[in-house]
């Protein structure tokens, strides 16, 4: 089965893995443009701005969490009501030359792409699964979040730590997901659902979406029976992407990172298995078409 990996690499597009970066700049002008300039998967999360010795103030741009230091020590911002917060508000703040903005953390949503190759299915077929996450750094007091989460993210995790841990957790979830289905079912994962519950620990999210067989549509009597029958008899799909999101949030929320969305963007099989499934689909479609033709002919004869 080792030959499947090289063949799978040829099938997969050259998708860039997202890299989360820390960057230094002389000025705070245009920092949001630096955050948004994602080139070849490189995404800036934290910026260390410079401080002009000619100006008696520090500047905090909109759309960022700002941490400030005085002679290397963290300084909290004192609000008008006397309470303090580690995150300084946007605007100009008069300060000595020894006070500077140490870190600017983005408030923008971050897209994190990771293609996972060499995933084994339940029947030992090697597939590739691309997953995309959308995340944000927490600490926005206007949303009822603790601003201390920003400081914890900067000092305990950081862009590099987040990238490593997030990629490892994502890789583990994707491989477990692939292992729970057979190769004939992997394409169904692209809509984020599957027939059985995805076992990733304490995951128990259930959708209310009914499963519809691709080639055996329910008859009118069956539909009526389902509508009037007990809901527990219906086939219900589990939303695995919601389960994965919940699991990742349990792991990363304490470090000030919120996963807002999870999506399976692409699933790739080796060419041989793609051909087999295409032939099977064509065969089943031909059988269905023949049955419909026979039914139509019988109805014509009855008339």
C-alpha cells in the first residue's frame, strides 16, 4: 500500500499549509494590512511595533489587542472607573520614552488550512483529507470575554505554539475521522456528516438531518410513514465538523483561541479507487434508469 502515497501526492493540488507568524515593524500604520496579507499561507498574528523617540506618546491602532510595557515590565491600562485591563484601547496615549507597545495581536479572523495526506480508512485505503479552520484570538471585553486571555495567548502559546498544537490536533482528528469510514464513504465527509457518531472523546453533537440513499429514494408511502412515525426511527446523520470544532475549542479556549468554523474542503482517493467508484456509480445509475423505463412501459401497457 506504500505506493498509494506517491500516487496520492500527484492527485492532490499544491495546497499551502498555513503558517502563523510573529513580525516586527517600525510603524503601527497599516498593521491591519499586514495581518490581512496572507501570502503562500503565511499569516501574521502578532506584531511587535517600534517606538519613535521623538514623540511623547504611543499609538494603538483599531482592530488589535495592544499590550504595553514600561522598561520591560507589563503595564495595565487604567480605565476611567479605576479598573485595570492588560489590553490598551485604540488611540494615542501619552507615555515616557521607556514605555512602548510590546505586542499587537490581531482581532481578525484567521483561516488555517492543513492538508492531511496518508490517512488510512477502515478498509486500509490511503486517502487525503483537507480541512480548513477559521479561528480568532479571544479577549474582547465587548463580547464579554476576559482580556487576560490575550496576555495568556502571547506568553503561553504564541503563533508558533498555536500552529504546532493546532496542526497536531487537526491531524489527529482527521486521521481518526478517516479511520471511522470505508473508502466508499469518504466523499460523504465533504458535507461534514456521517451515518455513525464520530468518536473523538466527549463529542456527542447530533444534527436533525435525515439520511437519503442516493439510489433508493423513499416512496410516497415511506415518506408519509416517516412524517407520521416516531422520530427515533429516522436515520439521523452526525455532524462531525461540529464535533471536531467542539473538541478543539475545549483544548484551545483556555489559551485564548476560539475555533469558529471547521470544514472539510477536499477528499482525494487514489486514481484506481476513483475509477472503481465512478464505474459503480455509472452502473447503479444505469440500473435505476432501466427500472424507471420498465415502470413507465408497464404504465403505458395498463392504459
